[in-house]
C-alpha cells in the first residue's frame, strides 16, 4: 500500500473555527475525506497536523512546534509515495516579524529534509489559505496583526516560485478555500470538502 503524508498545522489537524481545541471528525476534515476517496487506489493517508506548527520558528509562548524538527520521524517509512506539505500560517504571527521571503526560506529547509525521503516531484507544496482582514482582533487571534494578513497573502506566489524552481508540485489553498468568518483562520466543513477535492486532483498528477 502506498502511503501519503499530510504534514501541516491546525488546518490539517482539523480545528473547528473559533473553538478551544475542538477537532472535526475524520469524515469532515480534508485528510479524512481524502483517505476515503483514496482507498480504492490502495493509498493510505498519514495525518500529521499540529496546531501552531511553524516551518522553523520557535514560538516563545508555545515551544516545540517547529515542523522541521518533526520530519526525521518519517525516515524509513515504508512505501512513502508522496508528501503534502502545508505550513506557513503560523510563521506569519507578529512575534516572528517574518517577511514572505524569510518564511519561504523556512519552507525550503523543510523541503531539503523531505526530499531525502521522497523525490521532489512527489512533494506537493500547498500555500496556506488567506487570513481574514480582521483575524488579529481580540475576539479572534491576536497572535496575528495587520502585517500578518499581508504576509500570508504573499505566500501564494512565494511558494509557487519555490515549488517551480525545485520541481515540486504546487497547490494554492486560497484558490479553493476561504477562512471561516468565525475566526478568519480555519476551514469550515465546506472548505475541508473543497480542499480535499483539490488535493485529490493534484495527487493524481503526482502519483
């Protein structure tokens, strides 16, 4: 059986918008939908979404969430056919003051490690969905600020260029999904369904 790793943050984990850590069930979140659709192709989806995960940045409030530190655990994974990599939203937090190009360099460090596990053309780079214009307000997620919104939007073209240069697949989540108005950061059930369909088609081109 082929295995496909879905490696990301809270939108991969399936956080319910506006909740205090509530998770959508497998039949709602995009990874679960993708698994259901992939069973007939003898593909298993390995879910690895962590709330707050960054590419390389150490969160001063929530340490231990650097995605790059978690990649080595997949060394030796049998039949790892592809990787879906969607990180960057949390890199946009105000505490990091990171420009899109700096976040892109963090993504590339993760890609350097993943490309030891899978060929570049079997890695699907996903730029994150856009943050809503008011995501930074106190009733939503004040870890972000107005600049975060602009930086997150710019990641679409930053990631596209990186994937093209390195020979990775590319998918822009923002082309298919908008953040829920509840928290302006996470996907609602309809978003998960649309994103699952987009990833499914992108994977068909990779595998």
